[in-house]
C-alpha cells in the first residue's frame, strides 16, 4: 500500500526500454509525414531530435516536399511487418536549418496518439506521467519537459535510438559521455543535439571535431554512469572502466575494438534546451554486434505480444 501511495504521489515516467540492437540499419517502424491534401512522404532516414524543451523534431526536406511541410502535419509511425498504424505526433512547422541543397525543417510537437497498449493502460500511465512531470521542479529536474511533450517523445521513441559514447577534446581537457539524440539525415550530414548546459559544448565548438563509439549493450550500467560527465568540464579518460584509445583521424577518445565514427563540425545552432551540431562524417570503421539502444517500453510490450520481443540490455 505504501508503494502504491508513493506512486500516486510522485507519479512515474514513461519508460524507454534499454535493449540490445543487433542491426541499427533496420528499424521495425516506418515514419511518414501526412497531410490530408498531400501524399505521405517516408522520412524514416531523414529525421533527428533537436530539442527536448520544447520538444522539437527535425526532418530533412527539399523542394520535392512542396507545401507538405508549410503547414501543420502529422508524423505517423507504422510497424513495418504488420503495417499497423502504431501512433502519430501532431507537428507545426517553425524555423529551418540549411543543409546544402536541402534544409532541416524544424517542427514543434503539439499532440500525440499511442495505439500500442489498451486505452485503460495508456491513460493510467499518462496520468502517472502527468504527475511525474508536475513534480519535476521539486525533484530538481533541470529540463522539466511538459507532460504533452513527454507523451510525444514516447511515441517518437518507437523508432529505436542507438546510444553512442561521444569523445571530445580541446587543449588539455577531454570528455566522454553517452548520447542518443543523434541521427544521420543524408549522406553528407550527421546531427547531434546536446543539452545547452553541458560544458562539453565548449570543447566541441573549440576543436570542431567529434568522435563517436557505439555503446556496448552488455555494459549498460557502466555506460549510464558516464552520464555524470555531462556536468563535468573535463574527465580523465584513462581512468574509465572501458578500453579507451584514440581515434585515427582526430585523436579523440574512442572505445577500442568496436564501431567508431569521426566527425567535423560544420554548423552550430541553438534551439530551445539543446545545441544542434551539424557535422560531416570524416571516417567510420569497425562493428558492434550488440549496441545499446532505447525504445518506447509500450511499443516493446506491443512487440512482445506479437511474438517479436526485443532483447533487453544486460546491466553489465
């Protein structure tokens, strides 16, 4: 009873399940932009999160999109195997960022619908999430996302988000921390959205180079512990519980023996709670057969009911 009362008092976040991603190139869902007067456009390989407060999503568009993105539209999530419509996020267009001969159109999320769990289950979790969001300032949560944005984010996380360990350095300072707010929107542009309060932003803007390592799913606990580095101006990478070396191109901290990607920063933009880095891919090498990733827990439950369960990541 005490635990139940605590749940009612504090609420509960909408969970994103940590799991082992075996093939990052194959998502179980398809993302499409819809408007009543336009044909749907598949944007599965052209999207990226930009800000958490407010929640802003970015989609790469070009002139072929016409007026599809000029007005309010809907991001629809569809399961690739069953073709079942799992959820949607209502979007309203805002600013845009140039991407060569295209642009990253930014959308503010305004509402959502999740079809992966029964209505009573969904609304019970939404009620707990609303209370959890309401009490965020009392918990010292510096982000304080709205309940509506948290529901939209949970739908967005039906698209699996791989976790990377980001290595940066400038002068005698370095850092190494986990991120999943990243995405490649075309062959020439890889984007990262980092919380604006992170001291690592200074290192990234100074050096203009970034290295990424695929986070191993069997070391989830150690990966999450590195989240504390988001608040540090510098860390000793030689003291980490990982085999950390230096990247070949830029000499930045990377995990040895797995997948790594090296980037050069082309543009830096600030939107809402985050700083968006538009980067060029300089080099990629290696593999990580089981990469840590996050997925909406409600969608993971839907997959389990359809006998396609994801493999939950080992705490390590």
